[in-house]
């Protein structure tokens, strides 16, 4: 049976190759059973380079609401491919040479560039000399909303620099790093084909049959998307219907699961065929690893790899921690740039401000002082985004319906956990979109897909729901395809709602960045001491203050030594003009560790300096803080 179906899949692909040289894709549906055309394009193929047991070539499509070539202006009434996003990074670098720096941080599994950018005023110092934040999108290939939020924030900062006092001060005193597309392989396939996945395109055995990616969905009607398929049970088969029309929807578009004793009408599946003959459809599509389960903190092996059969496992974890270049490049770059205090790597599908811990309750493992900062940012986020939920992965997400504050569900290898326990930063993994997010529009006391349908009809011209349309399925015979758009409703906002969602998330990230530490020099006090012959001893006290909203190190960062103590370094010029010994020397260490500087508090270091002669001497003091940045101050001693 398996071989027969594999041959069937091959002939289906062969038949598609022999079709005419143009294809009319169909996109988001509308009321009245009409389907919105994607675009008539020359038949072309999107090819995946890796070996897999299934197909590597998928028909290219151009989805409505996606920009494939950069235009003269950047607007957010559409999504943007990595090519377009990268074009805008380079345009901004050319337009704002003193503010924007763009570089390639690594290459993806399939060899595509992964670009990063920084925004800071280079005239006040390089990004590496300042406290910094890091914002990332596109880790999960189909959750492209996060990438748009990163791009929106970049444009917002650049547009308002020089006119908005807070943004201007942020850019002058601190740095923000951006990685809009961390997974260009998966994101590219998502926006250029009907296929979807969560991960990179690395072949993976999702169903445990020893085959890699052998059962991806088929876009049978070539409308550019993989929809739901429903059909009536066929006589003489083991088809089992489970769904009936939902009486709450008089239009007949919404279904519900049949109640006990109720006769079901529809068998519902996903568009495609059973390529490997295991009785399931589309269960082993392209890829399957999860970049957000591949971090080194609390990593666990994938199911089937834990030898005792009694330990925890984690689906999608990868062969080993940081096995995937897309995750590894984030970790290595951050370790090479330890000045980052705040990070957010964004996904979709809740929505929620989501953070560590992922394997235990927060009060059980986190320093109380650090947890207080997280809880503050939780509240700040909700005041900006109105998501309705914020908190940790283990309890607030994993046991959100439990009244037990210690209850939860563990999730392993998660980015926010690495970001806090290993890297010692404030790290969120926010979820930007939840599908049904417009409230109880039909006033039945519940927020369901019925409310989503009302919003779609009234505010979105019916573009999020594709009408059920009859077609001939190669296996099931007469069937219907339709349902909510899997890409631009179920997984990401419709374009009509896109800017609203990416804006409020970006403004939360901007608000967090404004809390980064900022060190300012309070002064250098020189006190004259003993005079012995030609030498005079002075006491030099250097004072600085952190005017930002975060300390220069969380307690966790101090524990794991990811940051050094703030320190003052005192330096003087070379020998006197006539030669001989230096005019001034520090009696003791020229570098003094001073612990870490709390938000709103001052810090200081004291030196003993011996000056020879009666002429004044120029000195330089530098404050070096891993996450507070660098301060330099000139002063005069003696004379």
C-alpha cells in the first residue's frame, strides 16, 4: 500500500509538471463562495537542496498581501520577504550612515545570509561601548509577524530620531540590535509556496517511520494555500465522520465536533494525500525541528533518544543543544556581545508576553530582585499591548487554568531560559497573535471562531475565510476545501490587522529598551594630601550614576559571571617633557572594581595618585561596565 501511494504522489507531481506554463493561484476567500486570485505567474518551482524522501520542489506562489520586491516606501499593510527586509536594512545603512550598521552574522542551513543591524549614534560611541537591547523575529518560519514588528520598530526609531526626545536620547546613549529574519530558509519557503512549517527546512522524521519529510501537504487545487478538506464518509470504507455544521453559524461555514449520540456528517482533514500509506495525511512535512527548543539551557533529547524510557524528552529539540546554526549563531553572537541586557525573540499564536522560567515556578528558582523586574515588565507590556496575559512559560502558560501557583508544564531548551539563567538578561519570547482576538462580538458569553467570522465579514471583507468549494479529490472523490486562511489568519494577522499588532509589540520593546542602564559621570573630586619633597599625594574619587531603569547586572548575571564588575581605570600621560619618570603615577592598582551599579544609584572608586613637580597633569578616567557601557572623563591634578 505504501509503495503504491508513494508512486501515486510521484505521478501527481509529474502531472503538475506537464500542466500549462502559467498557474492561477487562489488566495484568501470572501463571502459568496468567491476565491481571491493570488496572481497569475509563470510556472516556477521553489527547490529545497537537502536530501529527503519526499519531494523537494514546490510550485512558487505569490500571496496577496506579501511584497516580493522592495518598493520606494515601506508600509505595513503587507508582509515582506527576507529579500525586501534586507533591502531596507541596506537602504537605511546608506541613508543613516552614523546611525545604522548592517552585517552578515552567519549563513543558514541552505546557505542564505542571516543579517543583523544596529542602531546607535556612532558619534557618541560604537554600539559595543553602550548598554544594548536585542530584538529578533522569524525564528519560527511561519510566524512571520515578529519579523514585521522588528522592521516596524527600526523604521519608527529612525523616523523619530532627532524629533522625539526619548528616542533621540535612547539612540545617543544606548544601542539596539535587530535580527529581523533568523530563519530565512523556513521563512522563504513559507512566503513563496503553499507549504508551512515551524522550523528550519532541515529534513526530519516527524512520524518515526525512518523516512524524512515523505508526507508533506499537496496543494491539490493549486490555489496557493493548504486548506481544510471535508468530505462525507464513503460507503464501504473505514471513513469516520466527526464533525457537524455548527448551528450558531447560520451560513454553514463553521463546524463543531459531534456530540455523543449525534450523527456526524463530515470527515475533516488537511489538503493533501497519504503519501506513505500510514493512514495519516500530511503528518511528515518539510522539517520538524523547533529552533525554540534547541537552546542549551535545560535541553532534553527528542522522543526516542532518551535511553531509559523514564526521563523527560522534548519534541523538536534537535540532535544536540545548539545543533542548528540559526540558534547557535544567536548564542555565539550574544556571548561575543555581552552588553545586551534586554532581548525579545518573537513568535505568534497566543497572544502573550512570555518569559522564563519554563521548567519551574518563578519564585522557586529566580532571584526575587530579578523576578520583580520581570513582573514589572509584564505589567508594562499589558498596559501597552492589552494582550490579556503575561508571565512565565511553566505556570502562566503551561497551567493557565490552574489555581495552584506551583502547577505547570515543563518546556525544555527554551530561549528565554537560556537568556536568563545562562546569559543573565531580561529575555522574552513574546507571542504576538492569537487568531480570535476581537472579543465576544456575538455576545454569547464566549470568544470563539464565530466571533472571528463576524470580524472577518464586517471588517476584513471576508478575506480570512475561504468559502467551502467543491472539488474532486484524487482519493476521496467529491469533497470541499475551505476554512480560515492557515497563514494569514490562523498563524498571522490578516493584513488589515497587521500594523496594529506589530506596532503595539514594537512599542513594548521600545519601552523596555528605554529602561536600559545609562551611566553618567557625576564628577572627579581631587583632594590634596601629603607633600614630600617634589612629590605630592592626592586622593582622587570618581563618581558615576546609573540613570537607567535596570542595574548594570541582574543578580543572575552576577552569579554566572556573564558580566564583570563595573570598574574605574585611571590613566595619565607619558614622561615629563624633559624625560625622566611620569609626572603622575597611581599608588596601587590603576583599575578598581566597584561592584555593579543599581538603577538610580551612584557608584564610586577612589585612587591614590602621586604627582611629581609643580605643573598640572592631565588625567583620564574610564568607567568600564559590561552592560552599562563606557564613560570617559578628563580631569586635571596638581599645579
